[in-house]
C-alpha cells in the first residue's frame, strides 16, 4: 500500500472512531517494559564483559570518562535513556557490533 492510501485509510478510521464506530478502527495495545536501574558494580560488570576500558566504554555510550567513573563509583546514576542502552548491551550480546557502534577489526 502506498503512503497516500495508508494516510487516507488512517484518517478515515479516525473519523469513524470519532463518530463512535470503533469496529472500523485498527487498534494496538502496547506495553512498555519497566525502566531498568543499573548502578556502579553492575555497570562495571557490563563494561568488563565487553572488554572495554572506561575510556572506550564512555565513547560507546557517548559520555565522558568522568561520567563512567562516577557511575561505577556510585557517585552518579545514569539517566533513563542510558539505563535502556545498558539494558540492551547486557541482554543482547552483539548489539554494539550489530549496530555498528563497536567496530571489530
């Protein structure tokens, strides 16, 4: 289906839904996983599992080395997006390589 037809179909469904005809609308239910919480020792474990120095890990995440040091020493806690990224790095063994963030030569 081309883009214009898809947009028109969506608008038509929205109008029908607004009129009370919910049977014509396409609905999806999405569940969001709870935000993980990584702290010092666990962050260091993730970094060490990837065999990265603090400097290399900082570059991968897009933060300063001082930030990684502060996380690992529990002086600071990563923000929500970084928590999600750490979760992905921990759960998916090759996520950095597959995402072309960590280039192995």
